[in-house]
C-alpha cells in the first residue's frame, strides 16, 4: 500500500528487535498462548520502540466496525482556536461527520490544541482529512509516512522534490476567491487596496498573493502586502494594518482573508481614527462568526463548506476502498457575501 | 463492569452458538492458528448474530492506542442541524475533543443526521458524552445496555422506574437559567411574558416549565405556555408565537430557550406588525450564531460551554478509569448577555 521511505514497522521487525519469533510477538501482544513475563515485556518494549501496532484495519473489516478517520486542522490555535473555535474546521466537521457515518466511517476530531501538538501516534486511524495543510505539516507528514489515505481540503502546499507525494485534494480555488474579493473592493470604489496574508507556506496564501500582485499590477498600483505569523492571531493582523496605514496613509481598503487577522485590522483602522467603510473598507474570506458579528459586519465569501466537506468525504472514501484514480476534485465556486464593511462610499 | 439486563455477548456465547471452543472462536476471528474456512464462516455468522466483538478496549490498553469516546446530540436535525449546525454541540465538541486528546481519548463526532439515526452499533467506543438526553433517547439506551460509561451534559430526563440507571452528568442548571431570563424580562419592563419550549421529555424543558410557572404565579400572571415539537424547527417556533399573539395580543415578551424556535418567534412578531423590542421582547438561551446574527440581536445567556465541556470530559475520564464516585458535577452558573432584543422601553 505504501511506497514511502519509512513504512510502519511490521510484526517481523518487532520479532527481530526482541529476538523472538513473529508468533511469540503475536501471542505476547494479544495475551494469547504461553508467553513468560520477561519475554512479554521485551516484546512490548520492542513494539513501543518501533511504533508497531497490530493491524486494526483488518480487525475492523472483519468485525464490521466503522473505519476511523481523523479531521485535522493545520492552523495553529491562535488562528483557529479561542474566539474562532466555531469556525471553518467545525463547520467542515459537522457535515463531514454525518457524511462519514453514512459511509460507515467514524470521524475523530483533532482540533488545534493550545499545547500545539496533536498526539497522532495514539490515534489508530484508517485515513484522514486535513484542512489546508502547509508545507512540512507534521501531522500530514506522519500520516503519509504511515501510508494512510489522506485527503486535503484546499490544495496542499507544494513540497520539495524529495518530500512525500502530495495527497489528493478538494480544490477550494483560493486564487479565484481572492480575485472575487479584490474586484469587489475595486467595484465599490477602493483605489488603494492593501493585503494581509499569513506567512506560513500554505497554498491559499501563495494563490492569494499571486492574485493580489496581478490585481495591483493590472491597476498600476504598487502592491502593499504584509505577511503575518499565524501564531500572532488577531494582534498580528492589528499590527500589520497599523504599520501599513502609517506607511501608506491613503490606503482605502484591506483584503484580509484570515478572519482572525481581519478582526485585528478592523481594530487598527478604528485606532487610527478612520471609519469603516467610509475611509477604509475591510473584507475577509470565511463567512463565520467573526465576519458576521464584527461591527460593522464584514464582507466575506460563502465557500459552500457543506458541499466541500461532502466532496472530501466522498474522495477519502474512494481512496480508503482502493480507488485512487481521482487526485483532485473541483470544489464549488465561492460566492461573495457583501456586508457593511465594504459598502460603497457616498 | 455492567449490571444491566442484556450484556454484550462474550466469546463463550459465540463458541456455544457456533458449536466450537472459545479458542477456535478467537483464532477464527483473529486470523490466527489453523481454522478451516467452513468453521471460520460459522464462527463469523455466530459473532454477527450475537453482536459479538473482540474486546477492543483491552487491545487499546495493551497497545497504548487512544480510547474512543463518542459525542452525541440528542437533538433532532431540525433544531441542531442546518443553520444551527455551528451550535451548542459543536462548541462543546471543539473543547471536548482537545480536552479528550490531552487524556489519550479520541473523540468521535456523531452530529444529528438528516436520516435521523446514528449507527451506534458500528462505533466500537469505550464511552460517550450525550448532550441533554431526553427520556427514551435510543442512543443513550444502547450505550447503557452495553454497559459503557456515559456522561450527560445537562441533567438527563428522569426515566421510568424500570428504565436504565441515570448516567452521571454535568448540571447546567436549566431552571436557574430560565429564571435569569424571565427576571431580566421583568426588570426590563415586560409584564406579560409568554414561554415557548420543546415538547420532548427533556430535563431542560421540564425545569424551564417549572421555573416559568413559578415566575408567572409569583406575579399573578396566567401562564402562557406553548410546547413545540423539536422536529418542526424554526417554523414550529413561528407558528407557536403567532398562535400565542393571536390569542393574547397583549403579550409583551417571549422567553424562547431553543434558538431555532426563537428565530421563528422573531419572524412571527414581525409578521404580526409588532416591533422588537419596543412592542415585544424576545430572549433565548444559547448564545450562538443565531442569537448574535439575528436582527435585532437576541439577549441570551453565556452557558460557559468551554468549562462545561472540560468538566464533562474529566467526569467521563474518571468513569472510564473505574472511579464512579461522582454522579453529578456542578456546572458553572449561566450569565446574562443582554442585547437589543430586550432593551428597555422608552
């Protein structure tokens, strides 16, 4: 199943490490047959050292138990936790969990942890959905090393040539979404549009930056772009907006796809003594609680995450069944949700 | 572990049914030893018939794999799905999943399904969190029959004397929360307060009704109470409010704890030609997307669901470890979140 360089340890590896036969390993780990305590301890240590586990997948097949998939966010807690908790990840989770159960898949939720790391090695899952994985995402790397089927929501970041193969994905068209927001700002009369993006190696930022640079070039505007560390959360967006406004006081709009950054940008615009939308417009991407409850409410896009989640589960289900023909699924086009924060001047 | 009447089938039951030894059952189901195809098929049929599964819990203990718990909502899709998807359940889920992972528990999400039924028998879980279980909740009954540790969020509905024992729970004080909302309405000047509750046998409705009747009696007001089938969702709340307003045109406030019903009540008040809050105030319980994005925004209560979720996971963890001493945990007190929908007149 796997062609990656460090496959999961198998029973023979454990037997070799412990200096016993594979049958003894099986008996020791499954509490069957006669295995003395000292041998059992040696086998258990070897299994632990090599990360070996009995093949739960085969057991699930045999007993009719649901296969387990995990839903992971690649976003840090600062952006996807706290006040943004009921965001993109959970909207996908609600739909994906129901769609998964319809296919005899149990969805385990792995939200961003304040401590930072998801203990993946505890989760003996059969496959995974990963939201917008960045380059080098450690959870994604772990899953791919184990040779498990993974589907990304949003195109995964390009890896180095010697990295693991890119997982199949549902394309959520981050470039088009950014163009939609930028052209809306232009249509509403904005003529000096600044952009705030995350600095992580995430495809949506890459596509967003390319779209912004093309937009600025087409309108003869110098690009005003700030890249913010996701770990800075709301305050990162605020600082970036303050710095941009100080350097370019004639900025009349901010396009800030990350909603936590957008909340910070709104604070910054207000702190600088400007009004939204009269002096500066602000738009964001995800149409969640932050966009809707911001004062003024933020123009955003409907990403049709229910359809995206359904597509992702269907794609992962294919790969779990061994049908790996589809590597990319075309997600729905985003639709603008215009709100007060970009209402036309005058 | 279990004292319930129909415990889970064990390996001896399967052996008896198939007419073989327990060792043969074990070998057949675990693809170990020499078992001929005919015997294996007979054992598998017996296991299927009796609903037997190998004790995954022991395997998880042995291999260090995370224990699996499931988070279930007892609410139907009409109330907890669709536009309310990012609601109470998912707010609990986000926090509970992280708290669970901190304790080596993997949280499987079982959201309300449009098809109605969660396929519990596929989920070989070690324990469960159930949100506000109603009397006769089939998922809860299934879990208790299997003798699995279950913790309820919100006091479970009282069962008949011969029903299964009530699971331990985190008390979210539905009576006090209702009093908080009703007294707020009175303080704001409302003098004829109607109440809309769900008709299901759910403890929060029972406590809410008791609190409302005491409130009305203390103020010499005849209770104006409507009970709505949860399956009716938003439109159920709308119809109930329209009927109450038609019968009692001097109603000046609605207390509607279920947010989907509250959205419907807001529509009804407006359809009747009345203004909110000038003519009729509307308040709800859960401070989610519906309350915050309603026009006007709805007064609600902060249930401190992050703390509730933490408490529930800690309690379930105790019961999973065999410490069953705590049957009830005192959840945090709800706090009023006053908004436009109950702004004082004049």
